C-alpha cells in the first residue's frame, strides 16, 4: 500500500521533470562552455570603461574634499 503511494510521484518525476531538468542542465552547460558572445564581450568592455571613469571621478572628488575639508574622512567614518 505504501509503495503504491510513492510510485505515482516517482513515475511522474521520471516522465516529466527529469527530462526537462536534463535538457535545461545540458543547454546551460553548452552555453557556459561557448564563452561570451561578441555583444556580451563589448558590453563587458563598456562596463570596465565606465568603472574606470567612475574611479577617476571618485579620486578627483576625494582630492577636492581633502583640499577643502581635510578632516572629512574622520567625520564620516563613524
């Protein structure tokens, strides 16, 4: 009796869930192994450029703050 209750979910899992799970798993593995597309690579380079510009801007702002208010770092670390 207990075995019959477990068989239905197991059969449903094997017929429906497992094949979809395997297909999606191997599709994602294939996409990862192919690497970045040209569009993704260009987008990544754009983001790197923006991050570099932002780093320079932050450095500039910190140097301005250091010149105008030398103790600003101690006040805002609390």
